[in-house]
């Protein structure tokens, strides 16, 4: 399959009414159907980038396998490190100051502006758009409908058993049940004998089966009754009469998994993958002296659970004793490996459906998570641990390893004896040879990781930095650090440039050949179709696209010349009710917000300014600075030592403050102007 110019594929005939806007690029014919690529949009809740493919200690063979065939972003930042604001931001392609959602209390269409979302854009351009699980934050932030009907062809699917998330279902040592954070369980003993993410997975599997080109459907014309089968799969509708054929439109299927969000309720077998004595805790588990009060989180959501309550922590200042850190990490890791298995099943379903070669897959975490690092837990902060998220994008024919004979995404079950045999590196029996091959590709970082240590400092080092001379080489150049596909050993196509989750909207539009939302004007509230991100498709498409003389002409119509530099900073923010921590610190509702922490990550610095904020006018007051944080990446990559108040950094702080106030528009990629 190749990228080809749209005008060459007027085979879009039958589909012309659904693909009227043939702008820049699109995919060539796939199989018998001329259509745009599908999109599988996977969102994982509270996933920190400590996965195997990021050099971390978490066993994640299925995501690693996707990573090995994707562009993997090592510096992807969210705009606010909590679920609803982050999701609303990246799904609308706008920053929190434009969605005006910093809490869980409003719907942007009523409260800020009637902004077009990613799925809405696909829907309006002829896609079937479906939402399964937690994609938008359910409830008020998405109009209590997950933004149906604007964003979705059919009402979004939410798992019935999510209602048990606060129930006492976790067995304690005394035989009673609790609502613990750490909650390994028997699925059979759960209400309805299932878990929310299993319901999500099964629903997504069914949808893919129905959408599959392997099914014999009439694809010659659109049939307005194409809903019932999908509707049944989503909502178990009965007696809707004769099932109509599904017309094969391209799909945008969004699947949101809820783990590893707390409670860490997962099939208990996964715990066995992480013997407690092998789990290392954070190398910097104490609250740093220079961390301003306003920057601290109180992780109240954790404290409300029975197992944490039993620790008798002091409040609001007071962290979790070290002796519990390893157990908490063990559960987070185990819940994540369980999610990895679900992702593997989903990719298997996609491949079984015949869709692995014409589906763009993006996998993203909605923000990071602090696991005792700096004595902090949960998200709710501007630390890089909370703002940096995993992000990878698989583009068939561009980021994958071509192989026509083998499966792209063979399911790897981390609980299978063969996999565990691999982990122990003591020989394997009856292992699918492909799994064997894949494992040996993936293993190098897993085992390297085990040898180095089990310390999770994946935010400091990436597995390929040491081995990929090209990456090291390119670091020296003032220009792009990006490296093309085929980074040496593991073939991971790693991209170190700064990207932000607000970039997803323009990127996915560009990759599928849909109209790309332009950069929003300074007053964006009345503009429905624009974004405050920037398409990073040129980074994925490779260096050919970055070089004007060699450009394929269709990489980026808007860019007249070669890129001088990509984004030189990313921007995040977090609100607070007060300087001193209290019960509302983590999640202040809009009416309580009086402070906003604006944060900027650059190549060498992470700078945050906490300033007065008026929640009526949504204006920050830069003359009212409550606290500053400055971390020097060269000497303090873990961000343990806030030097903002040291005299010798006064000039630097002044400059960074100025850049922070100028904001994200100043950081956008710079292109050579045509001469
Ligand atoms: C918002 O946009 C949608 C989709 O374009 C449109 O159907 C709806 O009427 C708009 N709502 C308002 C209040 O303008
Ligand atoms: C917490 O306090 C209760 C009641 O005083 C006590 O029984 C329990 O042992 C304490 N737990 C810990 C971990 O200190
Ligand atoms: C949006 O447009 C309306 C009507 O033209 C106007 O009253 C309002 O002030 C505008 N809002 C913003 C934020 O510009
Ligand atoms: C751009 O492409 C041309 C032609 O392929 C090549 O000679 C040149 O070295 C490339 N420049 C860069 C900066 O990669
Ligand atoms: C920050 O420092 C770490 C450790 O030296 C390095 O791996 C990373 O690339 C640096 N970050 C940036 C954005 O340059
Ligand atoms: C916020 O702005 C409004 C409108 O200008 C003003 O009435 C209010 O006093 C301001 N609030 C604070 C705390 O300054
Ligand atoms: C701050 O900016 C000024 C003006 O551009 C420059 O002269 C100075 O060296 C900068 N200071 C630091 C510490 O970067
Ligand atoms: C990014 O580059 C622009 C110039 O293109 C400059 O004005 C801005 O200060 C830079 N920002 C940072 C954070 O270095």
C-alpha cells in the first residue's frame, strides 16, 4: 500500500458523496473497496509511560508489539493532568482555557463554544463513528450523552458494571469485602461475573466483526437502515425487526479502557507477574523541600478507599509511608498488564476482521500518574510525571514492518506459561514461532530493563537512546531530533520531538486526508472548526516530508518549506482552590478556583508559575504570582530540586516567564519561508 494523491483515486465513485473533500492525501485502494483508512482510537485511563516500550518495568507485550510498528512519541504532553479536562481538550483540539473545563462541571458546547470534535469531523465526512467505554468523560463534561449525536453515529456504549466501581468487592485478609484501591479479584465473583473493561472489549470485538469486510454485505449503496446490527452490538437491542445489511463506510472506532485508573480491580493472576520483592519504588520518594505548597497534591481519591484509610495518614500534608509503596506499584503494574492483554485482544479482533492494513491506530493515555515519586500520588499536578503521557500512532504502510505472511498483532497472553517462560528466559515449549520472534524483538528492552534495575525511571531514559547512534547524533544538531523509522535494534520508530495531545485532531485529519482544522485565531470561541494544536503527521511520515526538495508534495500542503524546528515547548496547566492544600486541592470545582498553575516544558527546562485566576472572567493575573517552579533537565531530570528561587537563576526565570506568558503560539513549528 502506498500513499497516493487523491486525484488518482477517483475510484471513490461509489463513495463520492461520503468523501467529497479530496484534499491532500489518502490511501490507495485497499482490497476491493476504495475508501479512506479506518481509525481505531484507543484511550487508556491514567496510563503512565512506564511500559516496556518506554523502557519501564511494566510488562506490556501487546502494546510493545503495537509500538514496534508505530511512531512512538517520547515527549507527548497533556494539557491538564486530569481525565475530563484532558479528554475534552484533546477531543476538541483546544486547550483548557478555550474549553473552559478545568473540572467536571460543564459541557463545552453550552459553556464555551460549539466546537467540532475529532469524531464529529470524521462523522461529518462520511465515517461511521462509534464510542465504546470511556472516551469522552461521561456525565456533565460531555452533555450527559458522551456528545451524541454530534460526535457519534450511534449512542456511546458505557459498561453496566462501572456502577460497581465504588462497591465493596475486594476481598480483605479477614474474609470481608472492602472498596480498596488494591483489588485483585476473581472475575467470576464479581457482579455479573465480568469487569467494565471486559465488557468494553467484548462490545468492540462484536462491532469489528459486524463491520468486517469478511462479512458479506451489500456495499453498493448507503442504506439508511445500516444501524440495527451495530446498535444491537452496542446496546443489545431486541426485536428491531429484520437486520439490514451494513454498508461498508470507513469507521472511526474509539475504545476507552478504564484501567489502570483506581481502583486497581483486576484478575488476581496478574499480581503474580510482579513478586513484591522485585518491585522497586521511586528513587525519590520524599516530598522535596523546595516544592511549593500550592504545587502539592493531596490524592484524596486514594485516601477515600478502605485500604488507604487504614494507613491513618495525616491530612492534608502527609504522604504514604514507604513500606506501602511497593504494594501500590505492584497493583498499578498488574492492572496495566491486564489492560495490555485487553489491547492485545482488540488488535487481534481488528486483524481477524481484515482491518489491520487499512486502519490507523492511535493509542494514548489521558495523562501520567505519580506513584510515590516526590511523595506524590495520582495525577492533579504539573510535574512531568503527571503531564507526560504515552502516545503511539500506527500508520499502515508507513510505520509498520511489512510482512505479508505473518500476523501483525498476534495476541500475547502475559499469563500463558510460554510467555512466563520467556520472562524467565529458560527455554520455551510449544510457543508459536511468530510469538517467539516477536518476543525476541521486544525482549531486549524488557531484559535490559531487568538487568539495569527494576527502578522505574523510564521518564529519564528511553531504551533506544543508548543504541541508536542516529538519535544521539541528531541531539547535537540544533535542528530536528526526530529520527526516521528503523531505529536500530528494535525497529522502534521513536520520535523525541515535543508534541501535545491537542495535536491529535489535526494529525488524524491529515493522516486520513480529511480537511485539517486550521490553527485557531486568538479569539477562538466563535470558531467551530479550528484547533490549538498542530499536525505532527510530517514527523510520522518521515524525513522525506521534512525536506522541501525531497517532499512528496502531499505531506503538508500548508508548509512552504523545510522545517527549521519543531515545537520548542509544550504547555500544560492545573488549577488550585488555595495556596495551602485542602480537601479540594486535587479537583477544585470551577467556583472554587482562585489559582492557575501554568507550566511550560522546553528542551532544557520545566518552568511553572502559579498565578491568581478569576473563575468568572477566566483570566489569570501574571502580576499575582503565588509560587514558581524551575527544574533543570540537564542536572535534575527527575525534577527533585526546584531552583526557581535561587538568585543565580533570576535572569533565566525572567526569560522563561516571558515565554510562558507568550504561550503556545510562539512554540509552533517554524518553516523556512519560500525564497
Ligand atoms: C452546534 O453544532 C452542531 C453541529 O454543527 C449543530 O448541529 C448545532 O445546532 C450547534 N448548536 C448550537 C447551539 O449552535
Ligand atoms: C490506625 O488507627 C487505628 C485506630 O487507632 C488502629 O487500630 C490501627 O492499627 C492504625 N493503623 C495503622 C496502620 O497504624
Ligand atoms: C460570539 O459571537 C456572539 C454573536 O456574534 C457575540 O455576542 C459574542 O460576544 C462572541 N463571543 C466571543 C467570545 O467572541
Ligand atoms: C534534502 O533532500 C535532498 C535531495 O534528496 C538531499 O540532497 C538533501 O541532503 C536533503 N536535505 C536534508 C537536510 O536532509
Ligand atoms: C532530559 O534529560 C533526560 C536525562 O538526561 C534525557 O533523556 C531527556 O532527553 C531530556 N529531555 C529533553 C526534553 O531533552
Ligand atoms: C473576577 O472578575 C469579576 C468580573 O470582572 C469581578 O466582578 C470579580 O470581583 C473578580 N473576582 C476576583 C476575585 O477578583
Ligand atoms: C535572557 O534573555 C536575555 C535577552 O534575550 C539574554 O541576554 C539573557 O542571556 C537571557 N538569560 C538567560 C539566563 O538565558
Ligand atoms: C521558541 O522559538 C520562538 C521563535 O521561533 C521564540 O520566540 C521562543 O521564545 C522559543 N520558546 C522557547 C520556550 O524557547
